[in-house]
């Protein structure tokens, strides 16, 4: 693992954490559909970091996976912004399908 790869993963993690903290309390982030979607994203974030720490994926792979998760989190926030702080059932299903894809990528890259 090179310093550059480690730095890239660290930066991705910090950026994701900061973006999460910046939006806390902005919308109804305790809405059940949002809680479910964001809980999955948080879980995937942890899985990526664990697999990276255990050497199952490279820094570049971790950064790419974090980037995909970050895009989903941004999409979720955008959806909520247009619906009074909520996401619709259809938006939740779409986000879940996308999260399923990232989840499979995490598994496949680690095994």
C-alpha cells in the first residue's frame, strides 16, 4: 500500500464524513426511508474501510467504492430536497437497487 493510496482513502473518508455532518439536521433526515437508505450507505462505508484495512482491496478500489457511495448519498439528498425532506418509495427502491450493485462490487473485490 503506497502513501498516495492511503492518503486517497483517508481523504475520501474525511470528505464523506464532513458532507454527512454538514447536512445533519438540514432536512428530515430521521424519515424512515431516508434512515434505511443512509443506514445501508453507512454500513457499506464500514465494509469498504474494513476490507481495505484487512488488505482485501487496494486503496484505489476503496476510493472508487467510496466515490460510488458518495454519489448515492448525494442523489438521496437531492431527492429529499425536492420532496420536502422525504424520499418517495420509488426513489428508495431505486437507491436500494444502486446500493445492491455497490454491495456486490464490495463483495466481489474482497473475495
